[in-house]
């Protein structure tokens, strides 16, 4: 996959993020992750060396509050940023292209995984049908009870999945906005799961 940032583009974008006010490292990582709609999140090993280099060049200053180091753009950093505004616009265009590329890859990965899941469900459904066909007639009542038990178990699994995902979504939304990519992922996965389960029931 092509790199998310071209050479030198990330350090320029960090200056742009600091223009609105001082930020500590995690806030910069989160701001970048949000800008990419959650499809990319830079590591600390990517961000902090570049911040250190910017500080070394006098473009960024640091001050410590407790155990947290805040970064702020210096007057020299602002001059550098203003000098490269056109380049920054190109970086924004590249980010938008990267978001589309990463989102497309994510959707493709989901489709591949769901195809495997459909195959597994189809095999499971066929095994269940084979078991049903081979069951002796006197065992029909016992099989009916077993079927009822499995139905209840399946319903409980669906309910548990729903409850778990609601908790996860609300926890995520409490920390950061739900992005279009997240919403698209939820829709794709649920649609594929619905098709797979329906096919296994009708097979």
C-alpha cells in the first residue's frame, strides 16, 4: 500500500494541527486518526520523533504540565506554515485520497471475510440437514426438542451480539465521533451477515 504521507508532509501537517493551539502527543494522534475517519492512526513512534525534530529546528516549543508534554507552534513555525500554505493544501488533497483508498481496502477486506463466513455457514447448515435426514423416525420428538433448544440458543446469540455492539458503539461515540467509514462498515457487515444467515435457513 502506498505511504499515507509523502516525505515531509506529516511534519507540515503537525504544524497545521498546532496552529489552533497547544496539544499533547495523544491529542495530535487522535486528531490525525479523526481526520482519516479512523482508517489510519499514526503510532507514537511515528509522531514523537517528528515533533522532536520540529522542536530541534525551532518550529515547535514544549512545556510540561505534570507528566504531560504539550507542544505549541513557535513564531518561526508559523512563518514556515504560512510559507507553505499551497503545499499544505496539496497535503489535504492527498489525505482525502488516502481516506478513500483505505476505506476501499477496508470494504474489500470485509467482503472477503464475509465470503469465508458464508461458506462456513453453508457447510454448517448442510451438516445440520444431513443430521436431520439421518435421524430415525422414533427420534423425531427428541430432535424437535433439540431444534427448539438450538433456536433459543441462536436467539440468545443474536440478542447478545446486539447488546454488545450497542455498548461498543456508545463507548466509541463517547470518545470520538462515529465516522462515515464506521457507519459504512456496520452496514456492510450486518447486510452480509443477514444474507448469510438467511441463506443457511433457506438452504
